[in-house]
């Protein structure tokens, strides 16, 4: 090739490269322009105006199917691109908006802006306690006393509040005050605890006279009404985690709302939707927010999850949270002792106001952490299994499955999950370093109610198959591993544990469905009272009497307890179920002489009136009963299945 031709070819290639480089530059510039235009257009379409003074979320979740998620994969987004003052960030496959705090100005007011009757007086407010007085009607002394009750009795089992941050707000040590819906809901929960405590005579005898309150029943509704009014008035505004937290407390703590009512169901569903809109159903471990915010999001979300599972089972309605849409890990069961006891980080802290401990004792050393939220985490794990049972056995699609082998595999898998939870729960409680879970501890009764939730879940797993198993199991000297005997054993043990609990024990379990296990156990026992085998019917009548006596004793604590009392007595009348001594003796006419006076579980059927000493003795024996039945650590899962095949 001649030299002029070579030079011409090189010039041609150079021009082509330059054109390609120019095209690439123009394409990148065009993408940047499109990115800015897209951001501006989305910004205009999705205006998010936050009220001055309110603490909003550091991260805004856009949703997996949001248009921003789609275009973010096609456009180049610079790290400095903003949308309404928020940086656009990508964590994994999720695009979120992170607030820009670099140039944040101090808010003009610490008072959250929401519709309320006192808004005209807001500019003249001086201090946190005047603010609380105007939105709740409580003075400083009463509000402090209620918060002490809340953090001591409710927060350890239903830990939806970021305790450290809330107390900073309450002590006027940060840039904003607590929102009106949350503070009213917290006061409502504490007031309800005080109301119920006044009904428990045994507990009143242990409380000093100067610590007792004589409050009218329904005082808590005043706070819940105010919280709901604030939530409903701001329903069109931006959602915040504090609103979700308030909804969790209202749903679980309002005594005048029946658990099976549409109000309770819809309230929980509304909270789930708000939480999903905030991205609380997504894993936030990689998000650029403080660790305590991550834990608060997790605990609040799992509280909604727990309520969704048990409310669905209680009402017989579909689940509101799909497992496929939830990738949130379990929250940590641990917290620093300084947070639990509300101790200052700095010994020279000048604050000398009241403290709000969440434990009934103080250890020798307050360094390190304590597993204060262990029961909450265990209940979250159990509620997951309950959701699998509802999906696997009670949905229309599950009921259409007629293949026997597939059904048996489902039951065996779910039963194994429950058994593994049972032993893991036993280990965690026995080895926890939180003494309030131990013998005679403040929350020992809550450990017992958690066991009742386990029995309820076990009953729901096997209850659909009672009819197909009962005819084969009854009368057999060596019965097979059948659903009938599992439900009977669970109901028997469950009602005996429940009968030894007090009204205060159920109040320390701060969930609206705390009495649901009593309902399930009593229904199984009512079913067994009509069994043709006198061994079964006599034992069922004796244990059913314990359940009826329990509801009669605590029926004043909530609308749900009152409904259960009416329901049980109505069923007893219509089904002609009698638990008095006469019919029990008639049932024994076909038994051997050596078996008279003793039921299948080795308990005497001779009826007697329980004295206060007997009740106190049963109360003390709760933990030993749990230890012998539930917390045995020397049994493998397979050996438990083998042992469970023998009734009693």
C-alpha cells in the first residue's frame, strides 16, 4: 500500500474514533440531562412536604415497583442528585432517599405540626410539659408517673418505642417533642394497666397504699380517643414511624374494643399499610441510618407481624402480610443495661430528674447487655410458624389439596418447626441473664402465656384432623400419634397453666389476643366432654371447669374477657355441658373401681373450693410446671414425637 493511502486510512480511523467519543459524550450528557429532568419531574409529581419541628424518617422508601426504581437502572445518577432535599442512594437493588443533614437549619419550633385544637396556642408554649399538658391534659407529675408504669410493665414485652430517643425528647434534650398520637397512645396503655391493676385484689395487696391509684374505668379511652383523632386528621399527610407505633399500642391495649371486632382488625391493617409504605417490611441492615433506628424499625415491624398472624387466626381472616414481601431479620434481644435502667452515659450528667427503668432490679454491674427482649423475639418466631400453618392448612387453596401424602408432609414439616421452637425457647429462657423472666420474676407469668401461645399454635395445626382421628384413637390402649390426642394434651396442659395465672399476668402480656389460648383450650375441652369414653369426658369436664372459673375471675379486665364469659356460658347451656359434681359421678359408673376418683391424667376429680393459699401455691408452681413439660433439654425432637404419641 502506498504511503498516501496509509495516511488517508489513518485519518479516516481517527475521525471515526472521534465521532464515537463525541457520541459517547453526548449520550452521557443526554443521560445526565434526562436524569435531572426525570428527578425534577418526579419531584413535582410526588411532593413530600414535612411539617416544621417534626422528626421525620432519615430514609424514604420508594417501593420495588416505583417508577424511580425502573429508571434508576437506565440512568446515571450522580451522588449529588437530590429529590426534595434528599440524596438518591442505592443499597443493593433498592433505591432510597437519604436526608441531607449537612445544611439543616434548626427548626423554628420543637412542636410537631398536626391538626389539633391547641394549635393557636402553640407559639406561646414554654417547655415540654406545657406541650404535653395541652395535647393530653396531664400535668408533669401524672405524666411522669404513667411513663414509669409504661416503661416498667409494657415496653419490655412490646418494645416498639425507641426508649433512648423518646426520653431525650421528653427531657427536652433534642430538636423535637414526641408526636401527639404516640404520647397519647403510651399514656393510654399505661392508664389501662392502672385500671386493670385496681381490679386485681391480689395485686392490690402487694402494692403500697401510696402507690395505688383509684381511677375510673375508661380513663384510658380518653387518651386513645385523642390519639386516634390525631391519626385520622393527619391521614393525608406524610406517614411516620411514630404513627405506626401509636397504632400498635391502640390495637393491643384498648380494653373496650373486642379482639374479634372489625375495629381491631382494620386498625391493624391500617398500621401494616403505613409500615409497608415506609419500607419497614424490607431489610434495613445496609441502610445508612443509626443502629438504634434499625432496631426500632425491626421491633415495630415484628410487632405488627405478630398481631397480624394471631389476629388472622382469631378472626378466621386472610393474612395481611405476605411472607414473600418480608425480608426483615429478627431484632436483637439485647439492650445495654444503661438503656434498660435509664442510667446516664456520663456520671457527671447534670440531669437530676426522674428515671424510667425497665427492670425490677439492678444488677451488681451495669456494664454490658441484657436479653430484655428475648420473649418478644421468641413470640415473633412462633408467629412465623403460625403464619405457615394458616397458609398451609386454612387457606382455600390449601383446603383443595386432596393428596393425602402431600398433606401429611405439610403437617409433619410444620409439627417439626413447632417442636424445634419449643426446645429453642426452653434453652433461651433457662439461660437468659434477665432475672425478671426467672422464678417469681416480674414477667414469669408472661413466660407462661408465651407457652399458652405455643399450645394454641399446636392445636391449630392438628384441629382440622380431629374428626378423622378421634374414632381410631378413642378406646385404643396403644393409640397412634393422632391429632386428637395432641389437641387434648395441649388443651389440658394449657388450661392448667392458664388457671394458675392472675389478671395481672394477662395484663403484663400486652397483646389484644392474650386470652385467645384460653378460648382454644376450652373449645377442645368442650368437644371432649361429649366423648363416649368416660376417661376422656370426665377429665375434660374437670379441666373445663378451671377455664370457666378463670374467665369468671378476670372477665372485668377487657371487653374480650367479657365476651368470652358470655360465649362460654352460652355454649355450656346450649350444649347441655355440666361440670358440677353430680354429672361427673354419673360418668364414672362404667369405670373400674380402681379408677374411680382419678382421671386419665392422674388427677383427682374430687371437687373442692380453692383457698387463697391454694391459689398462691399454684402461682408459685407455674415455672416448675413449665420446666417439667416444656423446658426439658434432654429430649431430642424425634424422642419427643415418640413420647407425644402416648396420651397423658
